C-alpha cells in the first residue's frame, strides 16, 4: 500500500515539475525576427489614398515565447496600419506605430526594431469627377451619330490634381484601327471600347469606373492618311477688299502636314491628281486692322470640278498654323 502511495506521489511531482517547466519556458524572455508586409490604409469611410500602399519589413521582437508565437501568427497575412493624417507627406516611425496596434499589443510581444526603421507616405484626398466619353474611331468616317453607353464615366482623382482641371473633363473611348479595318461599311456595329485618359491625368493613379464602354455606329467609308511635305496657303477674303488692300505671305507653305480623308480621296492626293490647300479666311475688319497673323481656318482638297472637300489635317508643328500676313493699303491713283 505504501509503495502505491509513493508511486502516486512521484507521478504528481513529475507532472507538477513538467508543468512548472513549461510555464517557465513560456514566460522566459526571448527574441525573434519576423518578415511581414505593412498595408497602409485610410480610415473607414475616408476618400483618401495612401502611397505607397504596401511595404515589406523585417520586425525584431522580444517577449515570452508564447507572445512571440502569437505575434508570428498575427503577422502571417501582413499588418494593416491606418493613416489618419491630412493631405501631404507623413513620416512614420514604424516601431512606434506598429507597437500601438491592437493586433500586436494583444500578443504581449514588443517590437524593438524595424527594418526599415521609418517611412514617409503620401496622403491624397480623392474626389469623384464625371467625365464625358468622346468616341475615337480612327481611319473611318461614320454615318450619323455614335451612341456611347454609358455616356459618362466616373474618375477617382486626387483632389489637388482636380483643382488644376477644366470644369468639363473628357476622356476618349478607343477602338483600334486593326479592329475597325475588319468592319464593313453600311452596317451598325456595337463594340467595347477602352477608356483612355488625357495626358494631364495619365500616371497619377486615376481610377476609371467603368473602364470600358459600348460604342454603336455605322461606318460610311474607310479613311486613310498621307503626309504631305508641304501644303500651300490660300487667302480667302471678300473680293471687294482686294481693291483697297493687298495681302502678301512671307511664308507661303505649311510643311509636313498629315492629311486624313476617304481612302479614294487620299489615293488621289497621294498621286498628285488632287491638291490640298490651307485656307486662311480674312474678314473685312481683318483687312482694315491689317492683322499681322491669322490661324488656318480649314484644309480643303480641290477636285477637278473646282469643288472643295474639307479634310482633317495635322501639321508636324502646330505653330505653323498661325500664318504671318503683310496687309498693305492699295495706293489710290492721283488724278492727272
């Protein structure tokens, strides 16, 4: 009977010793390095964006083994860090900021160092702007209107950038020339088109919702392009004004102009059978004021029957569209 009691006593002491050892091991201070990812987020309901949004870091922690295990598990999927500052650059002491987080504090571990130790993020308030969608169908002429669905898209734009924009913002709905080349004229086509931002908004993190729209249109004819080395300038003014004024052009041509028109017309322009002119229209008051410059009004392709067809044109140098003029009054003959 006594031997049985001794065995139970030994077993009890052994279990108690193991328990105390495990408890002590769990409470013994230790250190550990953990790799994780920080996700910088705006407070719930905020319209701000944070840049950068993600940063990989290496955490050095100390604490009991159980606390380090809990911290290791908490960091497996990364840590969200809420940024509540207003617009601008915000420097962050990462160790201090992470130690404040409930997800770390609840483990009992302490962050003693972070690599990198600090980081600067940029906070931007985002505003919603409605933009009108303008269809872009290169190399075709459409018959009637182009139906755009939806006709507007919503842009999420940094507030500081939005202040520099005009009141009316437009974006382009692009269909590639390769796709358009496969379509037949005279038939209504409905295609998806991607939204293209204007240059002023490109590479600024602007989000487009939705980023694609539907275009419905009927092709009247296919178009083509040709670049002319020079286009002659013609002056169009009221005939009666030529009796009182003469007009001279120091520069009579516009160099390197790309013309876009119906394929058949482009073929005639390319062969030299049809000539394109840059038309500068002068009103009587222009003559009277003797204006020194005037913008090209239009580009016209003159056909064999002396009728003109207006064509699209884009010069290599946009400044060349501002034509220099020399307007002089015609001397009045003196009576003999």
